[in-house]
């Protein structure tokens, strides 16, 4: 099988491994191309008085130094989000100016020679302090059902708690980069490593003071995005375009890893405070919680992240009477942004903390307590507090299967026996179950477009609004088009995303890339196929319904195998008959709505489900730990490509594990990020992948909503499964809660506290 459902390799897999895949920085540079380097604020908060740049301007190769005053359009990349600090400095790492020079080294040297004169102000650096001051970038969003306070007061038992989770650096292998080439009449061609070409286009036009029709943005592929190139790519491209416009020459801006880590947003850190009422069986009867995200200095995408955290705070569980308040406070820190899961993983941590603490209080296993609170469990509802129906049977099913795959009961006994005899090592078993809503929380983003051409020789060119960041979107969408035309994959040219081919697109995000662009490409291909079928029907002298496209051929049903045209012959015939072989396609997700005022609605087209069991081992003398085995069952509906989906599940899990166990962002007391490279910021490596890693797609579970070929999104949900590792660590050291990431240091502190 070649079309939808085939386990084909990534279209660029071989090129990735041989190094032949071209990333933006591999693009041949036109003669006269200049290079840019950023000047970043060394101080977290203050008044920018002046930039001493005379020395830098005189340095070799320097062509220009540009700042807020040199922006011809608006010095604003969103709403009140200056491209370059203008007067007020809001975080250490904020762009103050850009140096343009003939080489990148010249630009970097000159940028380092620029001194900023800043009158410092007292920065706000913690969520607690910002909460005290009541300063938000996102006003509280309150999701409420029933009467939580009354339910808690009436419950047999009550508990109050607080915990926190850290942020995460995207650490895409290819850093932020853009190449802007000025043309005539104010045209600007921007090559950008971006998940959101349309936003890059919009921001470049705004900063240059022009309109979108003069700006073309393209992206063939990214070396990873993970949410970090959803909004942040825009300002990087705008700086390159500004420099290109000012100098009249092509300008490339490729951030150093250090500048990238200092100046671009990360996953939001969260502080949680909750009160729950429960019974002796561990059923949670009422819950009140505050989820306070650190938004950083500007709004960016924090409203969407808070929305997703709030709507995922109960995750796969149901609590009848509940009030969840989410907010994003304003601090003098880099503006936190989209990161795989987009607040969903942070939301889900809440219910896991509740489940584990309640379980400990009741003397019950946390798995038992979680299952008793499942959506659809006896006495529990099947509707989220915001009013959307969830498939409880699939929640129960993925958990039952993961439990069985992992041989849970036998290994529980084995681990207990090990821990009883070993003097210093402790093993632990933990689990996670997830229900993740698929669709953009911002309703208008749930749309996509495609452009398909069939050439007269029968070859097909596919273009759509989605971007490729390694997740395999391009091959999946190509498989959809193969399926429609009944052709092989090698007939289809996969092409770079471009605002000139498909306009007004959504970012490739919220795991919706293949859902949205798959349908759009399907619709474009169906339009062309319909026209081709008419031509074939006339040729064969049969009704159009009897024309079949398969095996690179076009067949006439019931006439037998002898009336057949090659797909290419039919394409040629269409051309000769003057029938159009090109079409756009469009798709908008049906049946979704959200009322922001009441925080109710049906915001998700469907839910994705999954479950995991992980085993860890901890050295109680050093706090060091590793994950020994993980078993995953993940719902992908009827997978478009099981090979790609498996890779996504593995990658998301390990990335999530990094967030929860070893990746720690560390700011000093002045608000300067000190973890600015791999030497101080530890991402998981190949040796951190669980040596036993059983990943399985849930079988026989086509999506119940009308998704493309009944497939389901997979990019983000499995991040949540990594919470099984954090839960296993709690189990290993005998605690019911942990602040995250659970670094060796934190585990040692938790052990010390437990031993009093
Ligand atoms: N996989 C790879 N290899 N690289 C990435 O940058 N980003 C993730 C996920 N998987 C990412 C990835 C994120 S944050 C999202 S939202 C989805 O891919 C986006 O792509 P999709 O919608 O096509 O799944
Ligand atoms: N995920 C990622 N990006 C987004 C979302 C989302 O849910 N909503 C708006 N932008
Ligand atoms: Mo993904 S965080 O939605 O780019």
C-alpha cells in the first residue's frame, strides 16, 4: 500500500542522515549577502538611555547598526511587543539593536563591542512576587462547574497543596534563522525557519510599513520547531528584513545558540495551588485550583497556553464540582511561548498531583485512585467541566492495555522484592493516562489551504500551508494525495511552504498539521480527479461513477481490464481537451466553538488518548536516576503512517522526560539566564532513551469524528506520557509529590525531607 495508512519512511529520512537535506543556512548566498548579529540587554529591567555604538560602527566589515528608531513601519511584532527595546528594557536578553556586517564573525564582534546605558529598575523575577503585585499578561481565566467550595466543605476529607513545574528550552538542532532578500518596488523575499510563514509575512510587512502582497515567505523544512518557531521566528525574520531593507542587500540572521537561548521564549513554568475534598475511596468530590504560569514580559501566546492548561487540568478525570483558575503573570523574563503540548502537559500535572497525594492520604495505589476518577468511571460523568463529551471507554481501554502490556502486577511484586533487599538503589513504577483535545483554542486558526497541480506528463506537484519540522507532515499529506489519485508516492513532488502559493494560513501547531492540511490537499486533489474522471468517462463511454483511479492507472469498472489509461495518458488527454489540472483546496474544522466569557463550549474536534507505564531506578546516594522500561499504548485513530507516528510518540515521550527529569532553566538573582548552552542545560541523549521501550498504536480505533481517513493527531499528546516517569520517581523514593524537573538534586532534597 502506498497511500494513507502505509508505514513509509519520512520523505527526507535518507537526506537527513546523509546530510544532503538542505536547511536554510545551506542555501547558496547571493553575492553581496550581509550577516546580522543581535545586541541583547544584559539587564532584566530598566530605562534604556543610549547605545554606545561609535566604536562598533568603525569596526571592520560593519555596514550598519540599526535599532528601534530605524524601523520604517511599526516597532511592534504583536500588540505592544517592541521588536527592539524602545526606552523600556523588560528582560535580560531583549534585543536592543542589530549589527549588519559583511561576515557573521564581523557582525558578532561588533555587536559584542556595543554598550547599552541602562538605568536599572527592580525586576520581578518570580511567579509568587508577580502574584503579590497582581501583574498579569493574561487575566485569570476561570473554568467552573457546580460549587467547588461547598463540595470540598461537605467532603469527608480535605487537603491543600502547592507544587511547581519548570519551563523548557526547545533546543531545536537548527536555531532560529532567516534570510531576507530585497527586490524591486518594496518586495521582500524571506526564507525563514518558521512554523508560521503567514505570521512572518504579516510581521515583516508591519515592521517595514508595507503590505503583505510585497512579502513572500517560504520554508522548505526546519531542523525542529517544537513550538519555538511558532511566534519567535517572526521577529527574527523581521530583523533580517529590516536590515535588508535598510542596506538594499540580502541579509541573513542566524542566532548563536546563546542568543537563541537568551532571547527566545520557552515552555511556561507553572506554580500550582489547590484544595480538594475527597472520600476514603479516593474519589475526588470537589477541587479548587490556581494554575499560575510565568508569562514573561509580554503576551505572546500565553492566553492560548493558559486556555489549554485550564481545559486539561482534569486530564482524563472527572470532578463534579470544580473551579480551575488559570493566569499568566508578568515577570521580567523572556516571554514564554508555545512548546509541544502548549500548556496541556502543565495542566495535566495538576490532576496527577491531586491523585498521588489523595492516594497517599487514603493508603491506596495512585493508579487505583486515578481509575476511580476517570471520566466515565462508575459515579463519574463523561463530560468535561467546560461541557464537551469525552470517550470514557477509550480512556479505560488504553489504561487496561498499557497495564497488561507492562505486566504491571508481576513487576510490582518484583520491584518491591528488589527494594526490600538493596541497600541504596530504589526502583519505582509509575503510570500516566491522557486525554488531549485536538484543535486550536483560537477558533479561526482551524483552517488550511492546499494547491495541487497535475502536469500533462502525469506528475503531481503538492503544496499546502503546513510546514515540515521533522514530524513527517509532508509525507503524510502526500500519502493522502496518492490515495486520491491512486498513484505512487514518487509521482508527487513535495514542495516548500510558501505564502505565495497558499495564503492566510494557520501555524503548523496544536498537532493539527495533517488533520487540516490533509483535508485541504484531499479536497484539492478530489477537484482535479473529478475533472479527470469526466474526461475518462467520455473517452470510455461510461458513467463517471464507474471510473476508478488505482495503480497509477485509470480503470473503467465492469468493462474488464482492457479499458485502461495510464494516469499520465489521462493527464495528457485532459490538457488536450483544455481541462484544468490545477486546483486549490480548503478545509475548516466543523462543529467547534468556544465561549470565552463563560469558558464553555466544544473547543476540540476530538480527543486523543494514551497510556504509559514506566519503571525507574534511583541511586539514593546521588539522586541520579534512569528510566529502565516504558510501555506505551497511544491512540492515533486509523494512522496515516504508523512508522511516522511511532517516531512521534518516541520523540514526544523522550522530550517530555527531559522536561520533567533533567532540563533545568536557571536564572540568577538578577534575572539573567545562566543555562545558555548544552554544557549547563542538559537535554536527554540517546542513552536516556529507556532501554526497553515498547510503543504500540491502539488497534482498531478509527477516529469517531470525520478526520482525514479517520486518523488522529499525534505530535503533542505523548509528551504527557512522560509524566509516568515523574510518577515512577515518586514511587521509587516513597513521596507523593515532587517539584519538577526531578533532577538528582531535587530527589536528594526530597529524600532528605522524607527522612526528616
Ligand atoms: N516532531 C519533530 N521531529 N520536530 C518538531 O519540531 N514539533 C511538535 C510535533 N512533533 C515537532 C515534532 C509540535 S510542538 C507540534 S504542534 C507538531 O509536531 C506539529 O506538527 P503536526 O501538526 O504536523 O503534527
Ligand atoms: N497550540 C499551539 N498553538 C496555538 C494553539 C494551540 O492550541 N492555539 C493557538 N495557537
Ligand atoms: Mo506545537 S507547541 O503546537 O508548535
